[in-house]
C-alpha cells in the first residue's frame, strides 16, 4: 500500500541523551497505527518530530512522498496533517462555537464531502453543538478533549496525529473515543495515535509500533505485540 507518512533514519539527541535513534517508520494510507512504549521510550520526541515541534538531528520525514523535514508545524497542517496534543490546545477563553469555527478560517479551511461527513459524525457522537456559546473552559475534561478532536476534523485533514487522546478519560469516555476513531478510520482517514493505554490500543489499532530507548523495538498486529514476550518485559521494566 502507498505510504502517507514515513520517516527515514530519524534521530534526535538532547545533549548526551539519544531520544530517537534511526527510526524508519512507514504508515500506509488508510491505516490506524498506534505507537506505544514505556516511559522514556521516545514516544513524545517522535510525536514532536512528526508534527514539527522539534527538528531532527538527522534523517527525514515524508508526508504524501513530500519531504517535510524542514517545514514548520503550520505548513504541515496546510498539507493535510491534523494534530492534537497531550496538553489540550483548544482556545479555553472562546466559546465552543468559536473554537469550531476557527479551523475553517485557516488557509486550508473548507472540507470535502467526505471530510464533512467525518466532522458531522464526530460532532454528533461527541455531543458537541456548533451553536453553543458556552466557554470552552467550562466544559468537563472529556468534552474538552473531544472538542479538540472535532476542531482538527473541521480543517479536513488527511492524516490525524493524536498524542494520548484518552488521557484523563473514564473507561466509558475512552470507549466512546475509540468508537469515533474506528469509524473515522473505517471511512478512510489515516490515524496515528501515540499512546500508553494498552486497553485502548486493543480497541483501535490495526498495527502497533513499539518504541524502546528511542528505537523501534517491534511492529505487528495487536495480537502479535501483546503476545510478544520481550515487549511484555519492556513494559514490566525488566528489559
């Protein structure tokens, strides 16, 4: 299958610490990939490299066969990369309506019919009202998380890159998030999730990439990874 996001020999160091080393990642178009690993494995650094927060020391990042290694985050968004972060980035002083309108005003604003259907599905399933004048800061945590996902979908992305989208959610809210992501993926949207919650990963992932000490340690289906003895040892801190 055609790759939509890939990296080649990606490396990042912070002083003497190697955060990411020789990462060759290949995400086919239409896949839902989860990137997992224990604390300190390099997940956050890889996320930051993919979305343009950090520049790699070496290696390359490609989006739809275009080398985006040197592009800032906003240019990557204009090329179709949708981003949500572990720390919620909704505009807390604006209303729900204003938050949902903001992405449409960007240069890439406007959605195809398919993107519109995905957006409307997320709004409906998450229970978000595009006419609401409630300030975002007054939303409960789970709806604030869902608002950020809906904001990204409002821009009509071709790839959705999520950093721990279920952090702080209840089991029921986590399952609701999983249902939305699975539906969006079944509709053809490529989704990359950086995550540590294995139960959530079991619910959504087609394939899983395991990071350890900044490098790719294993890749495979959820069944492959959860049955992998060395992966289990890594998560138990014995590797």
